[in-house]
């Protein structure tokens, strides 16, 4: 089973809360609940959260690791989860604010990794990479650390240099909660389901 690293260390300033993954979505759930359910249904391995404020995650019984480099963005969170799961062959890395990722999407990513062993990154229908939805071989841990040391903090840049295999996922699966309008759209979608 491939373990999971949820990236939840952002400030959430555009949405107005540091814990975007805990915002109620209109049906009593939050992105974190939905992602944990998807992970269970996809039979992934253990989950760890990369976050700079551990309190809400520890209260839910989830292990938390701090970003490997403070204020270096999600790449530092990825470095932390790769270090935490260093004995695994790969880590399923997910942005914690993407409530539309379901078990089918996770299984598609994991199946691509199992067939290639390469870096797998989700993309939209136009082929645009979504770098915080990926299966990252643990062998890339030193590459990630080197990028951070050299001042490269953009996950997209780090992954592009690795020539990843892209796996297309639906618009709903890749929708995140960055802005109030994103949350409104998600709540409207939940009401219409």
C-alpha cells in the first residue's frame, strides 16, 4: 500500500482561513473528511499531514509533520512527507483542499505509478499539470531537497524537470478551495447532487 501525504501548510489568506481543508462544504463535510474517505476507499497506506499548525489534525488522530523548510511553500511539505515515509517506494501527495478527489481518481494515479514506477502527476483535460496531486517516488526525496536548497520552491518546476507521466482527472476532482468563489461553487454543486 502506498502511503499518503496531505499538504495543508498554506496560510489560506485568499480564502480567509489557514485550514481550508476544514471549511464546511455545505453538506456537513469538509475537504479533509472527503479525502480521508477517498483514501480508505482506495485502500491507500497510512496518511500523514504536512502542516505548520498541527492542532486541528492531531485532534483528529492524524500524524503531522512540519514543512522541512519554513515558508518555502508546498514543496517543503512534500519534502517532509517523503522523509516521513522514507521506507515506502512512493507517496501519494494530495493538496488537502481538493474535496472532489475520490477513490476512483486516487486508484487511477496509483495504477499509473504501479505500471511505470515513475513520477505521476494529475492533469486537466487540456494537459495542464496539477502538481499537488501526484504519486512521488521516494527516490526523488534528494531531488526535492536539492531544489529547496537551490531556492526552487515551485512544485511545478521541480516536477517538470522530472518529465512526469500525466494522468488526466476530471475538473471536479481537481477543483480546490483557494478563493471564496471556489467555496461557493463547491457548495452550489453539493446542493445540486
